[in-house]
C-alpha cells in the first residue's frame, strides 16, 4: 500500500524556484487527503543547506542528492538519480513543475517508471482515495479530467503560478536525508547558464504581465509598456507577431510557441487574440484587453475590455497608477 506522495523540487541559482513551493503545497493537500507522508526530492549542487526549507510548505522529509555534477539540469544525470529515489518507496503519486525542465524531466521519468503522466495540470482533486487531474488540451480550447488505472502510478506536472501556495511556516523544517546515488557519466553537459540580470520579473513567475502585440507598431513603442510595468511591478511580454517583427526577444513571447503564463493580472495591449496567444495566457486570473477594434477576438476572453487607441490610453493609465501609488 502506498505510504507517501513525492514532490520533485527545482533548484536553480542557489535557491528553489517559486513553483517548487506551489508543487509542495499541492502535494501536502494530496498527502493529507490520502493519509500519507509528503516526501521531497531535491537534486543539485549546494542544495543540502536549503532543503529543509521545503518543510515550510508542507514537506515532511527531503531526500537530497547534492553533487557538483548535478549543478545544472541534464536529463542523462537527473532522470536516473530521481528515479532511483522514487523506486525505493511506494508512492501514491509524484508531482513536478510543468516548467521547461519539468516537462522534459516528467516525460522521461514517466517512461522509466512506467507511470501515467498528466502534463501541465491546473487542478488536482482526490475523491474516495483516487486522484483526478484537470489539464488543458487542444491549445487550451478544452479542459480534460484525467484518471488513472488502479495499478498505475500517477505522475502530475503542475502548471506554474496556478496552484495555491501555502503561507510559509518557518517553524516547520523538513527532515533532510542525504542519499548515495550513482551519477552516470552523461554524453552531454551544460557549459554555462545565461541569466537575466536586468532585475526584471521572469514571465512565468510574474503575478502581473503587460503584453504588447502588432498594435504597438514599432519596437521603440514598447517603452510605454515598460513604464507601466515598472509602476505595477510587472513583467513585459509580447505576442508572436511582435516577436517575429523583431520588436521583442523570443524570451518575451507568450503563446503556444512561446511561454505559458498564469498571472493574477494579464494586460493585453494591441493584441488581436489569435488562438495561439490565448493558449499561452488564457488561464490568467484576470485579463484586461486594450484594443481600438471592438471586434478583436481578445475581447471574448477578457474580463475587462478597453476600446481605445492604446497610445492614448496606456500613458494616461500609467499616470493614474502613479498618482494612486503616491497617495498610498
């Protein structure tokens, strides 16, 4: 009989990514519903000193593989190491982040462990001891509920910035156990990691995003969105049209061929609302659209719509935000 739920944390740049705490919080909810313990897996270089902090978000015990060879995610090293830890237990489920690395890792782990994988899930429930997970399909046009056969190991990757994250309880540290695992020699390796040191908020973890599309007309016009984003503490995104035009880097692209984001507030400026773009931001909590075309498809998805010339509205809106902040 299963005696635990596993969550796999992501460790990067000397700390856990926020999505790891979201996955841990979701894992705690599932473990409580099943009446089992919640175990974490932390892999990386220098991760031991941070591992106990997963307990702040509900993890009871963390199994740590700490080695310089694991500094960067490489499938050939991470997959066998994490799989060997999971194989030593009898988990009721395994949860990971549906991040860039997490999607790759979960697919490979599922194949190795012969688990049933539900990718990019937005909700997980436990009914009568059985798990069900909801995930978007067909570019977000439909939502599917997934169930598992009785003898299958459920593996669930959770879409970042969707699951509720528990308030950190600093008095609750997790037990940490170092595990001795054989790290295979990989045929590939990470030679470096290029990080954005500009201080900007990372798109996939941003709570507010201001995105611009073809309606911005030129790269220099994104400065008005940058100014609004600064006042809101937001990240700046872009549609594929704006990226293809060379106005923004691909790292800013939101959509089916870019990044999937789930902020509390998504402000779409001069974006028509093509289905590929909606697939990347449709699960945002609140969507505000600014477009001078009242028939733009984006308005069918928006919670609030502004039919106005963006070059008039955005600067005026930015000024109002600035005034409100000055009075707080």
